[in-house]
C-alpha cells in the first residue's frame, strides 16, 4: 500500500476496527474497561506502544464494585513511528497492540505472552 496521511480520526478508526476484529467471546468477556488514544507515551517511556492500567479480570473478586474503569491506552506517535505510514502495516501494529493490552486485561503477563509466542 502507498503511504497515507494518518489523521488522529483515522487512527481511532483503526483502533475501533482492531477491537471489532477480536473474537466475540473476548468482547463479551471484557468488563469495565475503556480504550483510549493518546498522542504521546508517558515521559521516560518513548517506545511504549500501549499500556493497560487496572485490575485484570483474573484478579477481580466478589468485592469488585464501584470501581473506575480499567484503561487501555494506545500511543499514536509511537505506533506511527513503529509502523511507518503504510496503512497495512499500521493496521497490523494497531491490532497487535490492542490484542496485547486486552490480554493484560485478562490477566496474561508479558512473560506468558512471550511463552506462547504472542509478543
């Protein structure tokens, strides 16, 4: 695919497409989590593509009530830098990052993702 100009709006559409592309059981099981896009990663983490913050599903107990939503944040500048401006490559990096952070929502660690060759 030829290079394209990726606006924030288009980037957010790609994130939505990546979420929609997850298996139905994943979407049905996800609970109390929001997905957002930030332009830049946190200071000191210039290579960060995405970040999950919250209490993974695997660690929630009966007392899990009245809790703010977990967040999955995708960092647009880092992903664009990683993928370049080829939209096909960009779609792949966004989809991989979304799946990776959703895995954390399910309680799957980076170590386990490496073990199963999903990193």
